[in-house]
C-alpha cells in the first residue's frame, strides 16, 4: 500500500522551520525561514497569514519563527529566533508580545 497525502499546503516562499497541528480546530500552522506564519485548514485551504510586529519595521527586520504551538481555545504562540514571543488568535489578530533572553527549546 502506498500512502497518499490528504492535502498539499502551499503559500511559503522559503523552507519551513516549524509547524504544528491543532486537530481540535482542524488547523495546520507553519512558519518559514524568511516569511510569515500561515494557518491552513486540514483540507489545504490557506485561511490566514500571521503578521508579527516585524512587518512594521520592514522586511529586512523579519523575524524567523523557531517554535509554534496552538491551543484548542484558538490561541497560537510563536517563539522567534531573537527571543520574541507572540500570541495570536486563530483569526490572525496579534494579542500580546514579550521578549526574553532565555533560549527556549
């Protein structure tokens, strides 16, 4: 037997650095090396783009996502390479930010 993909998710221009699946909400959230994080449905539809505060300063200040975690309550926490932590709603709205000097794994 050969396994076939349920869906092919598209939208990133660069390599994927982190991803998470929230089965309760039917979402796949992924982050790429030089771009925003994307929210897809499990069917492959692109639903939202999570634009962090880095986009306000221009693309040269783009922050690279390292870790993503989603909750069944509809929150998405993204840890960026430079120590920035952002919380988004699944509607794409930035809820909170925090900077840390700790290295999170």
